[in-house]
C-alpha cells in the first residue's frame, strides 16, 4: 500500500484530528502526520512560517465546516499560494466532512485543478482510506 511522506489533517475538532491520526497510524501509510485545528494554521504551515522549511504534504484531509474560514474558503486561499508552498500542485486534497450534500459536491468541482479528488463522509474509516489509496495512488 502507498506510503505518504507527509499527511496534513485540517479539522477544527481536535478529537476528529486525533481519531484520524490513529487510523492513519494503524494503517502505516504515513511517515509524518501534521495536525492543525483551523484553515489559517494550515495556510501558515503550507507557507512554511519564517523559514519556509516545513515538509509539504502529499495528502491533505480537509474538513469543510469550520469556524472563521471554512474548507471552501481555505481552498480559495490555497489556490493562490505559490507552487513551492503546495508541492507543485501534486498534493491530493480529500474533503472529509459530515456535510456532504449535493451543493458541496458541486462546489468542490471547481477545485479539481488544485488537487481535490475525493469526498469522504465523517467519521473516517479504515476502508475509506484504503479505497482512496487504491483508487488514486496505486
């Protein structure tokens, strides 16, 4: 199974982030898992702070319903980042949310060019991760 160098989890729920990290660790598919609790922190991480040396993720798991800046607002800002901050647009973005209605599916289509490939319903399950990897990475 594919192993990612870096996975970035973006969710305002600390418990969801911790749960997702446990699942990913149990599957052994990531060398490094970065957790952030809001979209602003994620953008700051991707820009690398002052030294711009933070490891760039190969996979981002993104919650949609977050306060202040939701997942779609994050994607709008993410699309404006320099390619150095986004791993040259090779990073795969997966929306993980309990708000997967038709409007959100439709809205996410405009972000396919920046790596949004999939939607997964919360809570994340091992089978979801395995299916994601089999469909997009193997």
